[in-house]
C-alpha cells in the first residue's frame, strides 16, 4: 500500500547539459499531473506525462524539469534584432534632421532599447535530450515511490491497528443488543403493573409489544454487514494494487451501518459504543485520504 505524499529527485548529465527532475506529490481524489519544462524541452511533455501516469495512479503530481548547460554550444546565444535596430536608426536620423542635431547615436543607447538584443536558444539534440531527461525522470520516480511505499507501510500499520480496535466495541454492541429487548420488556411489564394495579396484564398484547420492539431494535443485519466490510478492509491492506478509493468507499459503508445501529438503539451503553466506533472510523477516514 502506498501513500500519495512524497518527493523524489533525479539528475542525469549529458554531453552538453545537466537534466534535473523533481517530483512532488500530495493527496488528490484523482491523478492530476502538472509538468513544468524549459521551452527547449516542451516537445517531450506528452511522453513525460504518459511515463508518470504509468507509475503513479493517484495524487496531485507536480513535475519540475530544469536543464543546465555544460558546454558553450548549449548556452543561449545573443543576437541582434536587425529589423528593429534599423527602425531605431531611421528614427534617430529623422529626429536629428528635423531638429538640426549633429550628435552621434551612442551604441549603448541603441543596444539599450527593448528587444534589440535577443537570446536565441541553442539547438537541442532531441534524441539525446529525451534519453537524458527520462533517465533523470526514472531516478526521481524511483526515489518518490520508495518514499510513498515507506509512508504507505506506516499507514497500513496504523489502519490495521484501528481495525482491531473496533472489535471490542462491536462485540460489546452485539452483547448489549441481545439484552436491550429483554430489559425493555421487563420495564414495560413493571410500568403497566404500577399503572394497572387491579387489572390483570394482557400477556398476549405485552408479547406483541415486546416483539415489535425487538424488530425495531434488531441490528443483527447491520452487524453482519459491518463485519463483512471489516474483512474486505483487511484484504485491501494486503493488496499490491492502489486501494485508496475502495477504502474510502468502505469507510462510508461502515459509517452507514454504524449510524443505523445508533438510530435503532434505545440504550445508553449501546449508544456509547456506537459513538466510540464512529470516532475511530473518523480517524481511519483521515488516514485513508492519504492512500493511493
């Protein structure tokens, strides 16, 4: 089981540049990949996304790629924007002629104008860039997945302990549920006897009322489904596949069964155990939000 939180970094040096890839992931309901690449490497964005999505199923995934030139030929080269420079020179001469000025145009003035000097990207060997970038990406993914696996193991241990912690409360609910109807029937008999001291109790009608109460308070189906969901949860903890969404669904179902048990209960002790289970399920839900 893997967490959705992690960080990984990879570095790969080629003949002309150093490629650095950093990947950061946090919780997200789906797989959301954001890639930030230098302009010279934008042609690799689709392939990079595909490679990442094959390795990471869920999470908010941010991929940062940088390219540091190592050779002179890999550095951006300055170039004169000739058409724009010609336009500025014509303007300067026109101004000088109009106002009868004899001043020469300083080189610093011309070169200081916006976009007169442009930086041109060095030519990129696409095959070489692809090879070096994906080598760095694989390193980053490997480091990221190792971190997510460590976090996932800790989550699995915590969730497993909480699953076991639900058992005593569930056992107490089962035991108490069987006593609730009998105690309610006895209290009803005593109440009727106090109110009708001189009238005999209609045992048949009393039995019907007790049967109705037993039907309304019966939580055996909810307990069976609750145990079934717990068994499925344990199976997911042992799975090698992404299980976060399935766990999230099971938490909802466990909460649903717990709420039904609480609504059917008419007993303080049973309600106390239901509240304890709901508190533990909420802690599990928070942990499950981190599971891939």
